[in-house]
C-alpha cells in the first residue's frame, strides 16, 4: 500500500495531549503522514504555544472540531470525526491522491473512535498516556466486582488492600483510579471513563502505552495486549516538547545555569492541581524555611484567590534563592544538572520525565492515577518519598514538607535508585530495547 495516514485523537487534557503529540512526532519522523484532531478550545491553545517554538516541524497537520465543552467530546464529536474521515477518504479516491486515512490512534478513553474505525474498516489503535498499572486495574474491574471488592458502580465495599498480581505493589481500594476524584465530586464519571478504557482495549488492533517493561513488568504480564513504547519524550529526540497549552518560560534555564549542581528543588503540580489558601501558604512557608534554591511553577489558577501581596512578600524574602514562573519547559528542566529533586503531583508524564533523568521525587498526588504512581515511586522503585497529612489541621504542614525534603536529599539511596532506574529506562528506547522494538513493529504494521 502507499504511505499510511494516521489520524491522532487525544483526550482534551494537558496530560493526554502532550504524549499524543510526542507520539505523532515520532511517527512523522518515520515518514508517516499525521493529522492531529482536537476540539477547537484545545487546538487554539496548542497552536498558540507552538508559535514560540522553531523546531515543531511542518509534517503534522493540526485540525479542530467545534464542541460545546468537555462532555461534547462524547456527544457530537464522534459524528464530526466520522464525517471528517469519510470526507478525506472520498476526496482521496476521487483525485487518486494517496491521502486516505488508514489508521486511527485515539486516547483509550475515546472508545467511540475505535467503533468508528472498525465501522469504516480502517486500522485502530488505543493509546494510553498513563501507566500500564492503570490499565491493569481497569481491566481487572470484572474480577474486582466478582470478588466483592467493589460494587457494580465501582464503589469499594470496604477500605482494604488489594494486590492485582503477586509481583505488583498492593494498593488501597480508596486509591483506585475511579475512586480518587480529588475536588471533583462527579458521581460515577471516573468509573464510566474506566469502563470506556476497557471497551477501547477490546476493540483495538493494538494497545500502546507510554511506559516501559522495566517500570511495571507485572502490569504488562496481566494484559499481554498492552505494549510499552515509551517513555515517549521530546528530549529523546533532542527537540522541544510539543502539545503544551501554555507558553514555556525558557528564561528559567539561564537561572538554573547559575545554581550549584544537584542543589535545586523543582516544584510543579501539573495543569489541574488546586490548593486552598491555607495549604498554599503552608507550602510557600516550607520552601522559605528550606533554605535551598527552588524553581516553582506557579499557575495563576492553582488556588481560588492568590494573595498577590503575600506572593510579593514571599519573593522579597527568598530573593534570588527562588525562581517562580507560570509554566516550565519541564523536560529541559529535569535534565539540567542543577536539579536535586522534583516535588510533583505524580502525574504520569512528570513521573516518567523524572525517572528518565534519574531525578528522585517528593510525592504530592491530587487525583486519580497519581496515587498509583506515588505507590510505585515510594514502595516499588524506592526513588521518592510521600508526605503525611496532619489529620487535626487537614493539611500537610511546613514542618513535614521541610523534613521530607531533608530526608530525601540526605539519603543517597534515593538518588542511587533513581540513577539505576534511569539506565534501564533509557536502554528500553535505544536500538534493540523493548520499547524500541515494539515501536518498530508498530510502524511496520502501519506500513503493510
């Protein structure tokens, strides 16, 4: 057949769009024609952020569909995507132009994309931007219901520890993906998403995951259909990351150049984490008391009402020791020699970026899969530490934060484990590595 044409459909959330764009870039490097389709409100953010970058390339076509909010992704967008594929493929037939869409690669929550591809008779691939452990827990839902661990609505029958496999870390039922909703008290929306993931896996020809065998071998053993092709990072190609919703502040790299090796605490809580004002103030005070240099990614919307006077006073007190920015070129930050540790929300992208650079983590999970990731970081890979909440005050105190920072940076075990894991992760994506071979097989399948 002619050159394959892949339509990539990310879930419209920052943690999903970035790895989907990275996958698109990797496929384009192999000469595969790529179209990435987003809802218009995400498309506009991505295009605006890309305007600041010079090496994004012109090999990927970006298209958008008008939608009326997130839930419309599951309502009107399926019809619009189907019509788009039919229009492209009909036009290609009429003009004898080899431009037909031959494969759909969609986020695993978008089960409707697999249904459309099957109906139109084109190849279909489900892409998971989170850990394989997440997919393993989702595919275990029928067994968890059968064993009476959760009800048919996904609610745990009681709080208990469960182990999906003897070689996987045990997890608390309160930490299951669809149970940990953070501040989002939507009834069963998260459980519905989990069920959609199962449906996508069943319909897909391939199930690709942005992970590596060395990170979660037992999870891949639970479902052999899931194949790791990661970590998919722009830094692996010595290029800038794409898919960010906000312009990255590159000036922080010059500030990092001025800091001592392995001295800086990098702080970033992703795109959706929220603090109340009390916890925010406690956290800022902890950074001030640490007496260590820090780079803090502070989104304007991280708290309901940020007290600008407080922030200015904080900046005046810490002086040049601390640098606050609104968004970071995170992969470049984490590979910088001055970074000592990463205080993170434990999103999967942030986790694999940290592991790929041998940087130990301090874990502050917020919602969903982040608690699974913290479990691996602290209890399985042993490359980081979590925080204990003060039950009386309902917050993580400044003393606890300061203590954990000192414990992590004062114990060489965490750094040693992180560096050893980095070697395994990097080898997986090199020629002959497991992720490299899986990706190569996938490209060959696309070309048949």
